[in-house]
């Protein structure tokens, strides 16, 4: 589409104006692609190597224990929050809660390791 707009605009206008129109059009397409992405959960179609959107194709079934999240746009600072929210919504997993649980578990492991080190030091002093 960008090539077609560039071709037509350079024929209708002069070369400089046509290239300016094509640069503007190409920037608009990038903006729309990043701000209006399509997110989906993919599932396998039985008997094939195809993974398709489970909402659009009834034949596509999710693999138990595995979520395949697909985004039509690249991730960058302009759409990261939208990506994060959509990931939570589509997968049904609260990522913030998982991160909190992981931090708690890591802190607990550090406390255990510190206790063990202290116990080892105390035993070394006794010996």
C-alpha cells in the first residue's frame, strides 16, 4: 500500500511532493499499526502444524498448560501498557500478582540462606 501511494503521488505531483506524501503516509501506517494492534491466543489445529486464533477458528484448540500469545505489532514504549493489559486479559493471568509472589519467594529463600550461613558460622566457631 505504501508503494502504491508513493507511485501514485509521484505521478500526480512532482517527485519531491510525491516522496513527502509517501513519507507522511508511511509514518501514519506505522502509528496505526502500533496503536491498533490485534492480540490473540493461538491454538493448534489437530493434525497440522498450524497455530491459529482460537476465537476466530473453532478447530484451533489450546495446548493444555501452554498459552501462545500473539501480537500483530512490535512492542515499544508507545504500546507497552496496552500489550501488558491485553496479555493479562487474554491469558487470564494476573502478572502483577505473580511478580509479587516471586519477590516474596525470593526474599524467603534469601532469609533461609542467610540463616544457614549464620548457623554454619556458629558451628565453625564452636569447633
